[in-house]
């Protein structure tokens, strides 16, 4: 797994990798490392807003919506049911183009 350095990506393959990423977040998988901030400077006048107090408010809101502190999202059962229902409609081989 990448460690948040420039030019690396995080590829999650299976439950163990997903668990490591979720339990280890936000570090080393932080969404606001310096390489990201530096890369954003060319596209936005307020790339440094990632360090502003307002960003902390946005993050608290996002974590509340995503139920970050809970073992499972409050709607996890519904999400799983919809996924199973949709997967049940698939026929034949599922490949990239499909």
C-alpha cells in the first residue's frame, strides 16, 4: 500500500487491506498532505484552505455523515441489500466493459 507519497496509489485487495486502510486513517492516508496541497495550487486560489479552521468543520461534518466512529454505517444493512439486489440482476460474465 502507498504511504501517501507523491506518485503512489493505494490499492485495496480484500478485507485485510481494507481494514488496515480504514483503521489507519487518516494517517498515513491523509487527504491533505503537502503534495496534494502543492498540486492544487495551480487549480484553485484557495488550495491552502485545507489547513483553515473551516476545513476542520467540513471534516467533522463528513465524518458524521459517514459514521466514521461506528463499526458500520447506520445504513449498512440497506446498502448491502441494494448491492445484493443489483448484483442479482447481472447476467453472464462481468468484465471491465460490462
